[in-house]
C-alpha cells in the first residue's frame, strides 16, 4: 500500500492508503505504484486519479477542488502542483 496526502495552499485536502495514483506530470502523465523509485515532479493542469481508499479532511469543498469520490476511486482537477514520492509515501501540493 501507498500512503497519500494532498495539500492545497493552507490546508490538507485528503489522505489515504491507496494502490496507485496517476498524475498529470509536466512532461506527461505517469503512474505511481507501491515500491516506486523516489521521485519529485512538477504537475500541470489536469486530473489526479487515485485508486484506493481516501478520506477527505473536514470542511473540504468537493465543488471548489473538483473532487469526485466513490469507495475505491477518487479524482481531482488541478491547475498545477508538485508531487514527491519516497518510501511508499506520496505528498502532493496543488494549486
């Protein structure tokens, strides 16, 4: 399993234990799976797709952050961001 945390300026949006995530990288989309090599990448406008269970932080607006969520999958639209993956932990900062 992978741990994910997604932050916007000033607040945490969501956390979870997931199987994979797909990111809109500046040089093209890429997928992160368990035991992925450490990576830091900038993100461009697009959609982050998460496969696994996530929890939204209290008071997070689904409409404001364009978050779609069901039991095993979630997605959110971003303008730009930064992702870091190391030791099966993903941290994302989005605009």
